[in-house]
C-alpha cells in the first residue's frame, strides 16, 4: 500500500503507514487517564498524533527519532489536522523508504553546489578568488553547508535551505549587478556567498531545526565574521600572501551589515554600495520565499485568502479560486 | 572660450560665461548696502552667485529664467562653492548653446521610450496588453511621462528621471521574475510600468522640480489609481469589452501598496506576491540610484567617506582614495 | 413563551427558542465522537452552541443562515457564556419574529437618513450643494449606505452603523465648526458626509460583516476617492458645469487624510484646517462609541473594571458598583 | 504719526516709534566694531533690531523692559524681517500708549471669566459645585489664572491663553457631552476646568513666557493634582463635609491622563469615558488653535502654502491666493 | 506527615495536606458535568487544582481564603503542574502551621527595617533628616511599608517586596554614590527611599496582589508625590520650619522621573544627576531581581534555557546542565 | 606671563600665549579679502581663532599640529567664545610647556592601570585568570589601551578615557556583584574588562578623536570579539590547554550584547544574568559620566539650567546659582 505524504493528508482518512517520531510525551488527562502525544513527521511536514488510553508499555517501545508504523484516522481539531493513533509499532530503519523521510534533497543540493561553483568561478579578483577557493577546498565545510537550514521557521527552513537561498542570491547578483555601473560585482558575489554562512553554526539543522547555544549567545552575524577570519588566515597561510586589509574590512562589513538596520540585528548599517545592494537582494529573495511558503502551506478554507499570519501582520491573496 | 559646467567648477576660478538665472533677489546687508543674490544654473547643477554693491538698475535688466552672461570668480564659503559676480549681462537665448542648459536628455529619453515599448511588448495577457496599448497610443501621456521627474530630491530627481526609473524596474522584472515560479510576470511588468505614474501630476518637472497643489493634497498613489481608472475606461470603450474586475483590483493594489508600509504612505500593505516583489524591486533600484547620486555629488574632503547625510542617517564609503 | 435576547442570557438558563444559525461545523472530538459546533445569533448578539453526540443526520437538516429552534441550557465555559444544545429544529422564516433577528434598525436608519438630509440642506456653497444632491438622488446609493456597517469589529460594527457614525459626525460639525472662524463649515460638513463612504464597498455588511476582496486590496480610502470622482462626474454632466478643480482636491484631501497619520492608513496627512478638524472629530466619535461598546458588552465579574482589552491596551472603569 | 504694529511691518519701511526692549546685548563683530542687538516687542509680536556702531554709552541709557523710541528702517535678512536702528531714546512709560504693548487683553479675559462662571454654574452635582465655588472664591487664583499662558510656544502661548483654552474646551463639553448618554457632563465640565491649571505654576507668563524651575522639575500634570488636593482640602474644611474619595480619584484621573498617552507625559492613560472624551476635546481645540496660529503667522511668499514647520512635520494649506 | 511546599511539587505526587483556597469556581464541563476549579496557594507559590464530579455541596463547605485539606495527585497539563483533587476538607486556621502560608517573611522584614534605619541614619542634611524622621516615627506607615509588595507580577511581587527592593537600592546608593563626586548622596539616598512609596496605596498587598482603584486611576508616581507632600507638611508643622522649596522640588522630581522615560510612565524625564542615577540604580536592581525570579521559577525541560518569556522578549540562559 | 587654559578664557581678554594649531584654513570673505580660520587647542579644550587680513605668507609659516604663539583678543560670536588673532608665530616644541597641551594624563593612566591589575588579580577562575594574564603580558596592548578614548563625543571622549571607564565599571562590579548571589563575579569582572576593548581599533585616539575605516565598517563590538578570539588562541597556545567552549561563548556574549538592545547596535540582546548586569552597569557609568561632562562644559548664562542638548533631549539642572 502506497504511503500518503503528511502534506497530502486530509480530514477523515484512515491510515496505516510509516512516520518518524519527532517527539513523544506520555500525559495524563483531567480524568487521570494516560495518553501519548506524538509529533509525527516525514519529509513533507509534521502532524500531531494522539494515542488515547495508552500507557508506559507502548510508550517505551520506541524512542524519539525512531521510525514507527501507525494505524489510525485523521481529523480536524481546532482548525488543524491531527491523527488519532490506535496502534504503534516500531520499525527497523531498513523497512523504511528513506526518500519518504529525508527532508534533505540530495539531488537539489548537488545541483545547487554545482551552480555555486560556476558562479564563484566568475570571480576574477585574485584575492577574492583565492579566498573562495579556500572555502571550496574545505570538504567538511561543503558538507555542512549543503545540509544547513537557513532558518528555524520562515524562509528556507529546511536542510539544504541555506545553500538554496545562497545560490538564489548569487544568481540575482549575476543578473542585477552589471546593470549598476558602480557596483563591484566580484565583491558583491562573494558577499552573497558569505553573508549567512554563520548559520551553519547558529542552527542545528538535523532533526528539528533549532538554535545552538552558540547561536543564541553569539548569533550568525558574529559567527560569520569569525568563520571568515579563519578562512582568510588559511588563505594567507596557503598562499603566503597577506590578504589586503581594506578588502577584509569590506567583506566583514558585508556580513555585519546585511540585515540593513540595527533593530534587525546588524551592529553596523550598510555604508558601501555593495552592502546596500546585498541587503536588498537578501530581502527580495527571503521575502518572496517565505511569503510563497506561507501561501503554499496555508490551510484556510476561504479560497482567495490565507489565514491572518501574525508574523507578517497580514492575510495573503492566494488567487481567485 | 569654452564654457565650464557648474559641476566642474573649483575654488578660485575666474569665469566669464553663460548661466541661467534660476532665481534672483535684491537684498540689503547689515550696513545698508544692496546686493543681488543669484541662483545660477546649467544642466550640470546649481551654484549661488553674489553680486555686491548692486542696485535696482542691474537687478531690473533680467528676469528669472533668463540666460545671463556673468563675470566673476568662484570661492568656497561655509563649505560650499559660490561665485562672486562682478558683471551681469542679459543674453539672447539664440546666443546660448542650449545643450549647456537642457537638463532633459532627449536622446536618453528616446532610448528609454524605445526600451519601454519593447518591454511592454513582452506582455501576452490580452487585457493587460490592451491596457498598455491605450497608454502607448496616448501621445500627451507619453510626452509628459518622458519629461517627468521621479522626485524633488532623492533618486531620479531630474526631468526624464521617472521614465529612467520605470524602465530600470521593468528590466529588473524581466530578469528576476521568471526565477520565481509563482510570480505573474505580465502582471508584475505592468505594475512596474504603472506604479509611479501618479508622479506626472504630483510634481511640476519643468524649472525647479516642486510639488503641485494636487500632489500635496492627494499624493501620487491616489492620483496613480485615478489615472489608471481613466485608462481602463478608455480601454473598455475602445474595445467594447469590460476590463475584468479582479484584474483591475490587482493593478490598483500594486499601485496602492508599492511603498510597502503604511508609514511610508501606502494605505494598504502588499498582500499579493507581485505586490511584495514590486515593493522590493522599487526599493532596490531607488536606493542604489539615490546612494550612488549621494556619493557622486558629495564634496567631502576626506577621500574615503562622504559627509554625514541626515536623510539616510549615515556617511557612505566612497572607496579608498 | 417569550424569547430571551442573547445579550440577556445568564448562566444556567434552560431555553427552547429561536436562533439564527450564523455558522455550523461538524467536528470529531479526541475520543472520536462527533458534535456540532454552532454560532447562534440574534440581533442582540452572538453565542456559541455545542450539540454533543450529534451526527450528519441532524447536521444536514439546516443550513448556515437558517432559523432554528434550539432547546438546551446555558453555561459559562472559559469565562464566556455558551449554550449546550440538546435539540435542533429548522424553522420556517414565517414562524420567526423578524424583529428578534434583524440587526438593522430600520426606524433608526430612517430617522438618521432624515437627519442627514436636514444637515446636508444647510450647505449653501453651490458646487457642494450640487454634489450632495447627486448623492441624495441616487436611490441605490442611499439604500446601500443605510445598510452599511462602519467596521468589522470596533465602533459602529453593525448594519446601519456607517450612517449612524456619519450623522453623528455631521452633528458635531454643526455644533463645533462655527466656533472656529477659520473653518469652512460647508466644506467640513461635506467632508464628514464623504469621509467613510468607501466602506460601503470595503465591507460586506449583510450576514457576518467581513472585508470584500476589493476592500482588502484597495481599501476604503482609495475606494472613497473613486466613488467621489464618479459622483463629481455625474454632477458635472447633470449640470453642464465643471466642478472646480481646487474644490475637488480639497474634498479628495479630506477623504485621503482623515485617518490623520500615514501609519493609520492615510497616504497623506491633513494639511488643511478642515482636514485636521475632520480627523479629530472622527476620532472623538469613534473612540467614544467603541469604548462605550466595550464597557457595555464586558462580562467581567469585578464590578468596577472591565477585563483587559488588548485592542485598546487597558481595562476601562465601568463605574462603582 | 500713528504707530505701526510689529505684525504689520513690511520690508523697507522707515520708522520712528515706540517699542519695548525685550532684550539687549552689546556685541563685537568680527572686525572688532561694537553693535547692539535688540529684541523689540509690542503686543502684536517681536522683531530683531540691530544698531551698528553703537557703544556702551548708548547701551547704558536703557534697561531690558524699558520703552524706547527707535528710528530706523526695516529689511529682510535671512528670510526674516529685522530693523536697522539708527537712534534709540528711552521713553517715560507715561509717554507710551499702553494698549500698544499690553499682550494681555483684559476685556477678553473679563469676558472669558464671565463665561467661565456661567459654564461652572451649570454644575448640579453638589460636591463638584462646592469644589468649583472654592476656586471661584479664591481671588488670587482667579488673578493668576486670568494672566496665565497655556504654552511657551504652540497653542494659546500668550497671557490669558490658558483661560481662553479652558473656556473653549468647556464650551465644547457643553455642546458635545449631552450627545453621549454615558458621559457625566458635570464631571467632564470640571475636568475641562481643572485639566491644565498646573500650568499657572509651570510657566512664568509675564515677560517672555518660560518654564519655572518647578515646571521643569515636576510638570503641570503633577502640579495640577497638588493644586487640586489643596482645593479639595479647603472645600472640606469650609463645608465640614468629606469630599467623596472615589470622586477625588475621578478628578485626579482626569488631570493625570489628559495627554492621552504616556509618551505625551500622562503617567496614566485614560480609563474612564470622561477621561477619553477630555483627551480628545483637548486635542481638538489645541490642534485647531495651533494650526490656525501657524497659518496666521506664516511669512512664506508662496500664496497657497505655509513654510514647512518641523514641529508639525508638514506645510499647511493657506487657501488659494 | 510533613507538608511539601508547592514550589517543591513534581509530576505524579500523591498528596494529602493543607492549602489555602486563593480562589474557587464551580464550573460545568461540555458534557454538563460539574467540577470545581481551585487556585491553591501556600507561601512558596500557587497551583491550579481540579476537583471532578464535584457539586454545590462540596463547593459550599469552604470560602475563598479558607485553609483546606486536599487529597489528590499532581500531573502536568499543557506544560504546567496542576493537582487533581479528590477530597476537600475545610480546616480550622488553628490546625495550620502559619509558617507554611505566610508569604510575608517577618524576620526578613524586621531585618530590612533595621537596615533601612541604619541607612537613613547616614543622612546629615538637616531638612532631609527631619523629613525621614517624620516617616520613621509614623508607625502606621512603617506597618504598611513592611507589608507592601513592589509589583503584581515581575520583580519583588510579594508582601515585603517593596521594602526589600527599597533597601537594596539604598545599599547600592551607599556603595556607588560616593564614587561620583557630583552626586549628592543624601539626596539620592532619600530619593531611593521615597521613589516607590506610592505603591503602598497603588497595590493591595494582602491576598492576591492587585491594583486598587486609586492605583489604576492615579498611579504610584502621583500618589508618591501626594504622600511626600503630606509628610513634608507634617515635618514643617512638627519643626515649625519651612521645608526649602527647591529641595521639595528636587525630591518631587526624583519620584516623578524615576521611570526614566515618559513612555514608561514618568511625566518628566530625569534632569538632575541624582534623578539619572536613581533611574539607573532602580533599573539595575529591578532587572536583576525579575530575571533571577524568571530563571528560578522556569519549568522548561531543556537544561540550558528557560522558556521564551514574552514579557522580556527572550529566553534566558540558566547555565549548563 | 602665565598661560591661561582655554577652558578658563572669558569674553574680552587680551592674550599672547601658546596654542596648538589643531586645524587651519585660508579663506576668502564675501568682499574678496583673505583670512585664516584656526582651530586652537590645549589640553583643556578648543577655541576657534580668526586672523583677518591674513595671506599665504602667514598661512605658510606653520603646519597643522604645530605649536604657535598667538596674540589677540577673545570675543563672543553667536554665543560661542572665539579669538581674534592679530599675530601668529610658530614655536619650537622645546619652548612649550608640554603639560599645557597633553590631553593624556599619564599619572591618571598609570594609577588606573595599577587599579586594573589589582581588580583583575581578584579573579580566581583558572581559565579566566589565564586569559587576563595574556592581556596583561601584552605590552603593546597595554600601551594602546592606556591611550585609547572611549568615544568621539559623549562619555570619556579623551585619550585615557577607555581605561578610565573600564576601571570604573570594574569597581562597580566589585561593589555590586557580590550583593546578587546568582551573579558569577569573575565572569562579570572579565566582561567589564573586555566589553569595549574593540574601541582601541575603532577609534583613532591621537589628535582629533575620529573613527577608523575599520571602526566604521565593522564596529567595536565585532572587533572586540575578534580581539578576544586572538587572545584566547594565544592563551591556549601558551598554556597548551583548550579554553572551554562554553566559557568562550559566555565571554563573546558579554561583548556582543553589552549595548542591551539591537537598536543600540548589539546583534544579540543579553540573555545571561551577567550580560544583563553588564549592560546596566555600563549604562550607569556612561550616563553619569556624559551628563556630568555636559553640565561641566555647558556655557548657558541661566544659572540653574544647561542649554537644551539635542543628543540627550533635555536641559539639565546645574544646581541653584
């Protein structure tokens, strides 16, 4: 029997299929009865599961992160879909079709990485070229870059999302920058490449995406500069040439200022043309990505409009049904 | 003797050449002596002129807007260049090389208009196409569009600037929009075309650019919708077909929301993907244009940085001298 | 048996009477049982109804908007009154006393309309008089104006509320304006009349009050100007006289600026004395109406204070109990 | 020769008439020459005077506040009118027509006071009546109330302005309050009477209006409550009856909250209907008064618009010239 | 059997012990069954209690504020601990160990009062000394000061908290003030003593801490000034000496401005060095106290971080587990 | 003849003494005459000098930074003191008493450094101790730290000011921290030591204090973290022990968050108790220092109040004259 992706589920479906147990809690209801509260996930999304009249015996048969086979039925509760689970069986990972669960799209990542290399290959400035080569030779970096998410919620909030967003921005740089004669396209291209790399350490992108301690205490902007400084040092020691001080400050400024305003977390606002361009290009891609994702995941019944989303302070037009 | 453009003047130059008298005032200094305060202009810019010990006789020989031949010397006063005028003679317009004074670049406008037609020709949606044809057939509109400025100060603040900014945005739409599958490129292209057309009536673009009464009382966003409604009516009456109501509201929304936030003057914030894209593309082009113009016109002595500009709350990096 | 209005219901009452089914949903509870969630309304207000152990059979006997006879009992749940419904029977509209359900008070509307005509009759400025006559001759306009609400929630949020608010403001203009010698009372009176007319198209005032697509995309301020332009054109074509351009801009400005600040949705802030007066008079009437309605509908047990209302950021004093 | 009021002066007038020397300074110019800088005033306004080539001899012939006879000529300097004074002679106050200098309009104040008494006579609530009688019996209070200004700049910024503003507001209460059934008109009337009385001690209203130390350290809102508490104590001791505690808090709340928002200096925001009404009525009268005064005192050459006034963030429409 | 303090309770404990019934409500659930909702408290905190299948008989056996003996079991519900109560018995206060319930720590208060006297004894300025002696001689004041809370929620929100916070601040003044030569330590010490005394009347500190009517209508800043004025009058009448006017204004200013900004409720911002110091010292102690209390009462499972607290807009680091 | 410090100069003094020429410009006045505009400085302050009728000959006899002997007279011009210079003679530095010009107070710096060492010696945490020892052994660091200013304007804006401010804060930590049991005093002490060290590279503290390019592009917060990372690396390589990762993040967080809010330039807001304490202690010392300096340097004639200072949005009380 073929599996239905979580995103495709609708009200009143009877199911018996695999899920990943993203979270589990044993709870007691008001009358003293026990039940298991589940967070079930696959690559398409997440759904709450409730198993009534459950107890420690069932609860202890599987761990968070395990694959489980669940039988039950979907229903709408308080406007959200959930699943009433009547039976749970732990699965051997070998039984599972990993393509159902792997939110990371390896093909897309591979293709994004190829495009990243092509775009970086357009850089002719020797010091910038030497710097990006240092990054591209660092396999551990490439590995973690490929897997990183760009956010916990919001735009590109999935493993591989950081690379996707980065390559998108670099494409926009390639298209837009030559139209503005005063922009240094090489510098702006490297800025787009570097701007969010601190997110690799700010976020834990496997399992539930969440902030690391370092991420919460220091933040991706400062981490990004720290990372850049390490890579400049590697570049210098590999080449034996000093990296130009002013160029270093230009790159640091692009990372530091890319949120555009101090109230958005940039300790310095953009003061170079490239930094101003980077901030706006970042905004353009991030806003279009997140608004598109809000429209696509919206479940409002009204055909023309999404629900009101407090994070963006508005309902969005979904198009005439 | 060849004429030196105002933008090219430096401290301590002796001059005897043509200017346009943008403004003139006869004043009395503290000791009771009279002098003439002039605003001298050519197409490259504006400079203050002072003629000491002048009187009504000289003052009455020319009017505001006249071309005058001025002799004198430049000097720095309070950080700005001015000209001490020792002699003034009214000129016959025929004596003047009009290319020295005409701030409107007809060739650029012509080429922008051609590009505008090409970009609008990409529209395949029949109702949108019919609408833009109505605009393109309206010679009076094209004439005033070509001559309009996009602002009093700030970005594209010169005759022809509105067309320049509009075509720039449409080019960005052409480059960027196809990368985002959910965007309706035709709709976005027409939105870019329409978004600032209300400025034709909001600003008086000949002579000193300034706001019209209608501009100050009603503003270019509402005027832009009024204009659009007239053109839709013309389109309907020309074709005999009703313009689709929902499409009309989409276009009105693009005009109404393009400033992005109510505090920036949009009575409604963007709620369609095209409106969100339009707001960000507008921002990108406007900010790059205005920051570039601030850098280019900055007169700070310090090689690396412009002066502090209160309107943008920062100094800008001009590049290492 | 006489019917008890929803507003008059208290905890623990046993009822068997008519309601209108403003909304109905068939839901499944956590244990898999079905129930019907109802929104019951009459002209005095709205109450949630729950019918436990219901199924499709009952659910399908009536539609949204139908009148139904419900038996059951009221109770407090989470601080709000609800009704546990044990029996539902669809009613023939002829069985219902329409005065119990019609939120629109026809007598009040009639009397408001009469007063509107009287207040507009005070206008002596010929062009303004001609304009308001055009409105007053438009029966379709008068019909929809009478039925329109002034808001979805907040002040005057009921059919007829727009007319009520408009006449209130015009009364304040009549009382206040002559005390300020620089105010043009005719202009201000017409401004009060026009300021919110765009709400007729912004809101769907029958059934649940809600925003129309046009309302959400364009907003009542711009719609109000569009409507005004149509009526000015009618006035011109009826009289054969051009409406003075400056006067048109004054009226448009009153509509455009009446929210007072851009962050409240006015694309232009008030710059004429009449516009400043209109903004403050609107505020005065709207705030008194909405605060009074908050006090009257508050259900807090504490005798002196309402609950905290997030929309106004405070508790209100209800008076010493 | 009849005297020309300062407000009536224009450029290039030759004068020989009386002024009051609001201020005088002996200065040295860059070349070492001495001159006297004067602030000349009459009841209609203030003008700067310059006496070149003056010295201690002339400077010492009069004091600040003296009446002086000045000969000279007016001129525009940096957009403002000033007077070049060539001769100064101290005048005996007896020589001066005091009606030329007295900014305080005794007739207007008398008539305002009469109206104040009439409006307060409408109060039927016995405790409120007793309280206002205590104020009305306090001759020293009435004297200082009559002479007080309502502001240093801005609305009603002249001796007598506080009484004028207070009576205006009480008139608005009389007209508006009965239209809103939930408002306690007596309470609101006394609130309007009391709301700004703290300004009597906050401002020094004779000579140049300025803040007192107490005004800057404590502010008129807290002073107003202090004053009220004193008057309540007097009322109690005169009548032998305790003033009701709750009523006292209502009155204190009206004074405390009348600025409407904490950022405008009210430590508590309005939470009673009367306090909300008072805040809006205050705003209405204050804004109309200050915008009218900006229009009337504006000196912009452009016939339709005032200059841009930073304090209100806009230009105002003066009406078509 | 020894009693477990509420703060020490954990999930799944079976209990039979004393509580105070801070609140009780008889409710009906969706199926029509009745239950009692309790707020149980002891000195360590508060917990929700639910007694299912209860009725009026049980409900009527005790009143709000009574001590009751409850049997039952704890459980986690929606992330918070609650108690399912199966049996309730009203207790005679004599049966209860009052040290379990008295949130007021008399020893701590006594010791704080002693320290307060010591710190006030350091004041050498004669008028300030006379003033604080008036306070210290007022037994009723000392009694209510000792029992007062400093807030409803937030920092020092318990009986005795106001004294605790006040003494803390006075200690900081003692330590810090002498390091800044321009500060008047006596004045600052009295300012710290006085700054929040208005809270004695703003809050009802016995039982549930809540705002009084006077507190909501007038606020502790204005009440604090009223109280100060009364005490200055007492001081004057006791000594026969006038209290210096300027010193009075300095003290009033310290109370009036101690919130630092108008938007935080200070009608005047600090303009004396002592007022600036007082604002920052208040902030330092209040923020450290409230953040510490948030960390200590946080129940998040994650070892390193508290939950997100909207009131402070962040999660707090609890230290590495 | 003894020299008068610039701060001690008053109106109308005749002088003949040494100054440092901080700046010089040769200018042409409106009538075409040349003059020299000087910025004259000594350790107490700065004054504008004007030498009329000067020419290139005089102008070329000295350079910016030279000591010059000036004769002339002081005068008030536009409310500020300036000096009319009649004679200029370049001086040999040997002729000058360097104590008149050296704004850096070596004794104070020495004593601050000693106190810094004492305060750092209180640290018992081994890793923190090892880290501060690395700093203390770095002579180049100590040298630049001693000379650094803490700001361009505002608090501690003089060479040595950074050390002064740092030691002040560390003293406050020593006094305050032990009173709050949850604070880690060692961590907070090191945080106070580190928090502003990035200013060493952000500002050029010799001559006119100004921002470096790196300072404007990257800012002292990010530079501070970069510096810290270098010193941790040195500490690790000196000791052979890894610095604990979590401790590193705690220190980085203290630097990153010490401005308290993102809008003040901190990319992360404080989330540890030490970070919250550091932010408030920084504020307390910085505000008291800058407000004291505003009072001390204020030149307002009114005895009780300073002028209005836009940077702090208020006048300050100077004390009763």
